[in-house]
C-alpha cells in the first residue's frame, strides 16, 4: 500500500516489520516521532494527553521513553 500510494513515509511501530521495510528502502516513522513532529509544527498543543491515552490503552510504549520525549518537548512528565 505504501508504494501504491507513493507515500513519503510509512507509519509503523513494530520493530521487525520496520526492519524489513527499511531493508526495502522505505522511510519509516513511529507513533512517538509522528506526535513529536506534530507538536513541533504546532498541529497539536501537548503530547502528554496523547501519551497518557496510549498508556491507558495498554500500548507497548515505555513510560521512561514517553517521559524522555516529554522532557525534550518542555512538558511535564507522567507520574
């Protein structure tokens, strides 16, 4: 589908699938990087509510990683 749409980037978080995509010269971005980009472009005002939502849905992101990204974006961390 990536190639059919002639997409610039593939949104993917699964490490094995991402490695395979990169072997095929497909540029990949993960959810956290996409949300950080949206914040930098002022498309969203805050990452924290989105990160809390990801955690509440039992997504596989570590709180340590999310807090690191929050600090890089001058936001308060998740307790």
